[in-house]
C-alpha cells in the first residue's frame, strides 16, 4: 500500500540520521549514549507527529495516557541534545537552484517569485543561465526596487528599462546613456561584481503595472518577451504560484506552525523543520489517495485537515503496521472543490503572533 511505503521511507531516513551521531547530536561523544525514556527515534517521531495543543497534552496523546510516560523536563533535556540547525540563506539557495538546474532541449525555465525575490542578484543569476524570471515587486509609489524610475502618467503600463549596476563610487565609472545607474552597497549581495571594484553589470527587463481590483494595482518585473507574454498573460502566469500561498496556509494553521511549544530559538527551529516534514508526508498521502468520480454538482478532494490528523497518528512509532488502512480513511474524508470562492484578505494578516501557551486548546 502507498501509505506503508511512505512510512517506511520516513523511518528509513530517520534511522539513517540516528545511525550517524555527527548528524544527530550536538555533542556526538556523549549525547544519546545512555538509555533514556525518550530515545532519539521516539523524540523525532514525537516532534513530527505532535499537534497544536500544549506540550504536555501532546505528550499525553503520544504516549497514550501511560502513567509511566516521561516528564516534560525530560523531553526538553532530550531536545537540547539535538544538533542545532545550521543557518539558512533563502536567496542564496535560490541562486544555487538557478545555477545548477538543467533545462529540456528547446525549452526555458521561468522562475516565479514573490516580492522578497525581486533583487538584482537573483535577476542576474537567471539571465546568466539564459532563462526567464517573473518577480512581483512593491508598487512604484513605495521605496522598493522600482521606486526611482521614470514612468508614464497612466496608471497601467508596460515599459522596458536598462539598469547599469556598480559597486564603487569612483568617478571613472561611466553610466551609458539611456540606462539607469544603481549602486549596490556592501550589505547587499551581488555575485558578479566585487565590492569597490570598477566593474559594471547591465540588466534589461520589463516593468508591468496592471489593475487587480477597483483601487489596487500589481507591479511585475520580468524579462519575458512582450510579444508572447503581454500583461494579461503575465497575470495568469503569476497566478500559478498561488498554490505556494495555499501550502503556507496549511503549514501555519492546519499543521500547526503558528503554535510553538517553546520560547527557545533552537527549539522553535526544530518544530519548524518537524512541521515541514509532517506537511510533506501529509501531501504525499493525499496525492496517493484515489477519489472515485461521480455524477455530482462538485468535484471532491481530500480534506487536508483530516488528512493531517490521520498522518500524525500514522507516523507515530507506536502505530502498528497495517493497523490502519490510511487510503480508505482518506477516501472517506472528502470536501467539495469550490474554486470560485474568494475572501477578502485580513488587514492584520502580517501582524499575527504565535499563540501563547496559556491559550492553547485542551
């Protein structure tokens, strides 16, 4: 069955990490060397399968109300032994993906990114590989990347601009006519000119601005050809990344990423990665579920909230093999697909804080 293969892959990956103390422990010579109530495999299984309730409630659920279950301090002591998560560089990872990603003969990649990815360094990496980019950016009225260009007086437009990038204030550097000069300081990443060197780098791209509502506009930066990709097609193409936003919503509110069980930064990082694993495993189970099509008003899909709970229970080490037929359970947890539904975005969406411990549901 597909669900047994998925769990087998999860346990195999977990055991490979446990077998190598250098990958698992902060101090490989002493951590996890003694027999404890919470061995490494149980600790990892708990972190991946926990929900959004308080840590003690999750432990009661995980250990099945066993009176001999370990204490909360014992859990925290074991968590402290896990190797700290190394620093991540999201934008550096994007450039690495662009540099090493291959293409099919006769085709090109289009890299679509949200506002945070709209930078000259990311554009240059895509251009150097001969590919296309499509980035959303802050509006022209803000202080973002496109805030200092000359634009038409119309609200909507689609123009070409050329930018000459420099990393030195030397007067010997000349900016070609018809291009905008932009200085990249030391704090900003740009991999094609060393800081204070006299080199220059020229980028040419489009800035398209179009309405998305009665009083709202969106601004797109791209190097896609205008003849093949007019503004209306750019809107359709950018919309294809909306599934990423849906995934973040599931990760935060269904998997429980907005409900942490500690204030310590390292523990929070552990829970972020554990929730990412739980999300990926749930999506794999949902994608393997076969839904029978019937003559109904709506098409149906698996309820992701129910699937996440089923996945949590199924991934626990205490869950016996073949005890549950996960695929049949998922086939019974269906909801109709209503793509036409739209809801206004909350104005406080960017200011939500993680829920405090004392307000967790029992």
